[in-house]
């Protein structure tokens, strides 16, 4: 699980709670908090931290998914 939020995001507390719960359960996860960002900031791709959130999302997926998973989207 990869979860992120900005420090000005209404779901910041929930994101941190999710990370803590996943840690207690031993679930592989990463929680990233972006200073000063609002909810859905990742949609504002002209902002540096939005682009960073996408890079980290894709990095997490590349690390977490089994090799060959890139074919899943086109297998239908």
C-alpha cells in the first residue's frame, strides 16, 4: 500500500492512522507526507511535489508488483 497526503489535506490524520494500522498488521506499505500540500495536489502536475508524488507512486508499484505485471493492463 502506498498512501500520501499533504500537511494541509483533510485526510492527513486518516493517512497517518492507516500507516500505523498497516505497520501493526505487518503489511508492506509506504506513507509519504508532503509539506504544505492540499487534498488532491497530485492532480496539479505543474507543481514540483505533484510530480514527485507520481514518481514515488510509480517507483512503489515497480518495487511491489511482480515482474511482468506491466502486461496486466493489456491482457483483456
